[in-house]
């Protein structure tokens, strides 16, 4: 476990690599994009059609919590998908899950509160928390345990330095690790016992290759659940997500939303409402990711990366590069400059041990994976 200093804000290296990759492309070379976690396909055709039709009228703000039809659609989603009863009044539509985190932190915690996250984990967690003046405890995860967080890990870290909240994702970024129902129940129970506010980031729900993702809402009404249309619904740039809050936190979250963001983008909310009924389209995309997952896993292993077992969910392979390098940043820089393959250095996700890892996103097209593997094979010879 480690406690990070408050001035530890770092760049989001995936975005830095993307910036450099775009510059290389502007110079006339091609780049295989395996760095950002972005679906290669647009949203479902009906989503785009609905937005075309709504465009002339949809110019104003919406209610701060979001369009009633969207929140009702989300409540129906929880009933069907998770057998969980959620009141649409407990849902706040947000500008992507990124805005949901800011609202969640300021809703649930006092300034300076301490929040635990996992290491490795999504880089914006630590950077957002530190940037907003919260204290951060990192709980290390290990490949031997499939990169999964356990109640015992949480309790051990809490005993060393007590914390007020825990933010964690399943399936996770960058490892794709997902906890099953019993494992999630263990995490929920431990948080309840310790008086720790759980924030469950469920952005990769739906993108699960070993059985349906379990929502914290199936197990407790105390958790704050954060989700987004970015990944499963292929809508990263639309900046729309949502959060589900326990009764006692809803009003404060609404007030923060009113003041910080006013409302999520209106057109995006209209698009999101339609996207909820287009899950067949999302399932088709997922089938493509599943094929890429197998392709990349095989290919990386053949080249000499150590990949462990393929990820449970999301669309990432978190590969051990220690047979090639002990410096993931310079490895990724050379891979980009010399081989035209963009990948994200593990230090984005893990400042302590990420020098030995690289994250490859398999959200793009199969052809991109194939070319990237070819290029890496030649580069690493
Ligand atoms: C675990 C996790 N949470 C949240 C986000 C942010 O997503 P958005 O703000 O687009 O909803 C990402 C993006 O990659 C992520 O990987």
C-alpha cells in the first residue's frame, strides 16, 4: 500500500502518446492505434438518426439530473439487466463518467478526505483526486491473483491508514480484471463494515467475456455507481454517462451538477436514450472485441510478451514487457517512432511497477491488430 503526495499530479500518458501519434500521421506515416480505449465503430445507426431529427429543437439545457425518459430508460436497464430496482430520481445524467467522479467525490466526502484506489488503475482516478485536493491510498494488485481486488486487501490497507472511500472498477482498466458476484459481495461487505463509501465504476459493464457483469446495485443500496455511454455504446466523444446515488446523497449531487455542469449535453442525452434500446448493435461490437482479444493475446504471446490469461472484460491486454525492457515509457516511444504502433506505457496506471507493463487496447478493427502485431514482430526481432 502507498499514500501519494498531494502534488503528485501526472500527465495522462495515453493522451500524450495519442498527440504524438497524430503528429506522425500528419507527417504522412500510418500508425496503428492501440493506445486509447476507444471503440472503432460509431454509435448505432438509429442513435444517429434520432439525433438528426432532434437537432433543430434540442438547443437548450435539460433538467440538471437529465431527461426523464433517459433516467426512466436507465431504471428499466437495471431492472432487466441486473434485476435491481432503481428509482429514476436517484439517477443523475453526467458529462461522461469523468464528470460523475467529480460529483461523486464532492457529494460523498469532505474536502481533504482520503480515497483508496487500486494500483494498477485508471490514471484519471489518482490525478482527479489529487487535483481536487483529496488524499489517495493505493492498494496494490497482483497478476498472480488475476489483478483482482479482495475484501482482505481493503481491510489490510485500511488498518494501515484509514480511508473514507474506495473507488474501483470491474471490469478494470488497464487489466480487464472482473470480480464475480461472491468477490464483489466481499468488497461490498468489507466497505460496509469499515464505514467506507464505495464508488463502483461500472463503465465496462456489458464488455464481459466470462459471464455478465455484476452491478454493486444488485448487492447494496449504499454504493455510488458510475457508468457511461462511452464504451459499450461506442459514444466516447458524446460525453454522456450517469450515476446512481443512495437516497441521502441524491440532492447534494443534483446541486453540484446544477452548479458545476448545469446539465449533460442535450443531444447526447437524446442519443443515449435511444442507445439503451440498441443493445444488439453493442453486442455485435462486443463480438468484434472478443475476436480481437483472442488474436492479440495469441500474437503478443508468440512475439514474447507475457500476457497471463486473456482479460475478463473491457478491451485491454496488459502485457508484461520485461523480456524486452524495464522502461515502458521509452519502450512505447520507440514502438511508436520506429514501428508505427501506439500503445500506452504501464506507468500511466501504476507509478510503482508500471515500468514493466504496456497496455494494448483491442477496441479497434481486427485489421489494425494484425498490422500492429506484424510491425511489433519485425521491430522486436
Ligand atoms: C475505468 C474508466 N473509468 C472512466 C473512464 C472515463 O470515461 P468517460 O468519461 O468517457 O465516461 C474511463 C476511460 O477510459 C475508464 O477506463
